[in-house]
């Protein structure tokens, strides 16, 4: 079991390393991008990467305060499912209006990598590959899909 301080230290070290690794990678539009804090430019739509000692995930998070707007955006996103999965080259998990560990209702489209420990440096190569692949593919898809969500 890890203390809060150890978790914070390990997460900071991993995300700093990942950020440095991704710094030279340009977006699909050819522009520099902050991969760690990816800005979709559309309110209520976020691209997130997260991990802990059991699993990691990359995904699209719909976080509109209005659940009706969140549902409408999710349905619009479903209309882009084939296009998204063509770019992702795999199926991701789709979840509508689910409560997260903090009690917030959100909808997600995500992929997960299990049995990897973000706090163990020997797992970092697999995690970096997983996160890079997911976020770069989301960016590639977003370049074409964003105008339909603005």
C-alpha cells in the first residue's frame, strides 16, 4: 500500500517523464500541443489519461453540468463511432451517465490497460506506449471531428 505522499511523488515523476517524452510530438494539425493537459476547445469535452497501481486509461470524458446536454453530446459522439474506431484501430468502452469515484456523473469513451502499476518504473515503457498511442489517435480523430461538436 502506498501513502498519499508516495502516490503523489510517483505520479508527478511519471507524468513529468511522459510530458518530456511527448514534448517533441506535434498534433495531427502540425501544431505543438500540451499532451498532458490536452485542450479540446469544446466546453464539456475532455481527453484524459489516468493511472494508478491497478490500471490506466485514456479516453474522452463528457462532463457537461447538464445531464441532458451530456446525453445529447454522447449521442452525437455515437454517430462518429465508426470514424473514431477506424482511427483508434480498436473498440473502446462506451459508458453513458455513470457516476465516478467522486460522485460526479459523466459519460466516457475509453480504453484501459490492466495489471500495470503507474508507481513502478519498470511498467513505465508499457504505460508510455499505451498513453501515447491513445492520446495521439484521439488527437488525429479530433482534428476532423471537432467542427461537428463546436
